[in-house]
């Protein structure tokens, strides 16, 4: 179950799960330059209080105070980037959450949903509640998550170490050894950084994704000329080791960077299910149209009859004089 009260000028609704909004506060950018690059637009936190209906799991309408925070960003890529930035280092992924991007740390649940990042403290909402909440948020946009996040190797990756790079500011924050001129953001280049645990020690890896193989091939030489870094290309991806205990560890991590092209086929939507009520209504509407048409035609015919003096009797209004040639009589009189 879920219940919402109408929105005011604030981001979050006035009511949520039988609780009313008591306090609100704007959320400002912790790192203005980076958040601006992420496309941060607006943020708000709210405290909700009320008498809810708690079930045995305490997941619906908790009878206590809880808080909700919302950050609106430019798109889903930016929301994922901010979600990674806000995620606590000890956060654990939540498999059965309302979105595929969810983590929990203590009593805090952090979600990335469309172009929003949502945080619930002291309250675990049902998935349907989250789905309905985002529909009440202003300028909510839902789009697919960037494929870039899946290009970072999974094996031996340190949990919660991932950071998206969408511009020069993020590059300086998370991969400062690589100059922006080498990355060439004019090609809409994006990157993702992660830390890995190799048997010889920690390895920091960044994977840059280019629009096509040709651009990546053009840029790889510039990466390989950077002192102290190890780089390799796989399709439109360029992997760069930023920190490594030795060359062998760098190669072992780089070897995991693999590009696999994916093709999405839009399946034909299933035909809508037949609805008996709709069919009966359509039949009634058709019958009404036919009856109305018959009435109009009858009135029109009656008007024409009256106008021509025919009345409502026989179709022939007046008897026409019949001309007879008397052929039979003429034949009988012939000799």
C-alpha cells in the first residue's frame, strides 16, 4: 500500500505512507565543480512524522520519524555517478530493491532511479512505494543506465571503489595522472575508475569508452606515451593502469578488460487482452449510432414528403393520367 499527498513547491511530497512532511531543507553540492559537471540541478531532504501502520517486518508506514532525501540530476548517467560518490564505503548491494542500483548501510538505503538519487533513513519502503514516489517528483526522466559501468572488470574489484568520469573535473579527481587532452572529451568520452586487489598488491584501473574503434585506436598511442602508466586497447575501450605494484600486476588486471558488443532487439509488444466490458460498450455505442442514423434518415424522408405534398400515405402522391393506345380494340375490328 502507498499514499501520497499533493506536491507543494518542494521536491518531495507533503505526505508519504500516512506520514506528513514536517521539516524540509535544501541539499547543496558538496563539491560544486564536480557536481556541476554531473549535472546536479536540485536537492532536498524532508523529515516525515505520523501514525503509520507497521507490519511484522516494519516495512510499511513505520510508526516513527524517518527522513527522505532526493537529488535531481541531468540524466541517468549523472545519477549513477552521484550515487557512487554518495555511497558509503561499507554499503552492501540490495538485490531486491526497486532499482538495480541500490545499496544499504546501516539504516540508510541509497537508490539511483532515472535522473534521481534517493535516500531513505530509518525506513525501508516497499518497491511499489518507490515507483509511485518517483512519479510525483518534478521532471523525473527514466533512461537506461550507461553500458560503461559494465566494462570495468569484476574479479578482485574492491567493493564501492567505482567512480564515473564524465568530464575534466572528474578526471582530475579520480585519474589525475591522465591529461584531459589525451582523453579527448570532445568525442563524448566517458570513463570509470576502480581499485583491484592483485596478489602482488592494489591496482588502480580506469577504462575509457569511445564512440567507436577508430577513435580509440587513434588515441591509444597518446596513452602509451604517458610516463609511469600502462595502457592497452580492446575495441572502443582503452584501459589505463594508474597505480600498480609491478608490471605483472598491471598486465593481469588489463587482461580482464574485454569489450563485447551487444545488440538490443525490440520485441513486438504483446497484444492487449480482450476485455468483455469494453466489447459490450463498443456494441452499445455502435447500436446507438445505427439507431440515431435511422431516426435522422426517417425524419429527413418525412420532411421531403411533406415538402412535396406527398403526405404520409402511398408513395405516389397523385394519380398520373394513363395514356392507352387501344391496340387490342383496333386489331379486333380489322377484316
